[in-house]
């Protein structure tokens, strides 16, 4: 089958995207507004940009109902700070509760039963139950449209990393201890470590990869 995005409803295109690009890691983003209210929400359009400078990015889409900015994006633009909490299987249910579109005055951490704790370098709180926290300052943000289906690209500079001691082995993260989950399409999630295989990269002549 062939599809032309410009002639489709954005919801149909969205289904094709999230059914093709998977599994997707989840950025569980915690922020605090200038009014002091904490917000926490998951986003599965999320990846690494570079290690030096250490930059990550995630994309919050506009609300499907009216095209308004989500609370996470508003808070980041107002304060310039946020924390990405990596989602382990143990907090999947609570993360899903935070995906609900609550009014701005609702604290998702209270609704989900998760615990806020102070971050080391930013004002936004960390989620205590998460095993890894990436504390970020806003590097830049780009907006692509202002209607339902549109999105923004938030680029954050990681200024501090916290990881549970049990996850670290010679400077590397033990994935089997982290137990991360990934987003599939619809209501499906995946356990990436359920079945894994290893491929060694080929070494080119001269020793360079």
C-alpha cells in the first residue's frame, strides 16, 4: 500500500508513524511551572543527539483536541529546566497514569503515587522511583505548526546524571538491572530485554570502524 501524508488526516499518519518506528524509548519528563506545580508526563518521541556537548531531545506533540501546547512544554519554556526519568518496568503503571491529560493545576505525581525528590542541579524535581535521572537545561526548542498533530522539538543539555549504584558496572549501565520498557503502537509496550542478540561491528582495513 502507498500513502501520501499531505492527503491524509493527521491521525491516520500518526498511526502509521508509531506503528513503524518502534520500539521507542520513553522520556518520563518532570517539570515545575512558575506557579510551583509539578508536572510529569511520558513522551516516546525521544533520543540522544550528542555526547559532547551532552544533548538529548524529545518531541511533545500538540494536544489532539485543540492544538494547545502541553503543560510540559509550557513549563520548560517558562523555566528552562526539566528532568528525564528513565522508565523501568516497575513504574510502568504509574507512568501510564501520568499520560492522562489532566488540567494544569493537577500534580501527576500525586495522582500516580510516585514520589518527587529534589534534583541536584535543576529546580524541576526527580521522580524517586526511577533508577536513572537526566537533569537538563533547555538548549533550544523548535516548533513545527500550531494545530492538532503538530509538534515541537525540545533539545536539552544534560547537566547532571543520577543512577542507582546497582546499575553501574565499570562506568556502563547494566540493562538487565534497569529493566527499561519501550513503547509500541496503541496500548502495547515491550520489554526490550525479553529477547536479545549481539552483532559485532565489522572492522574496516586500517582498524577504523
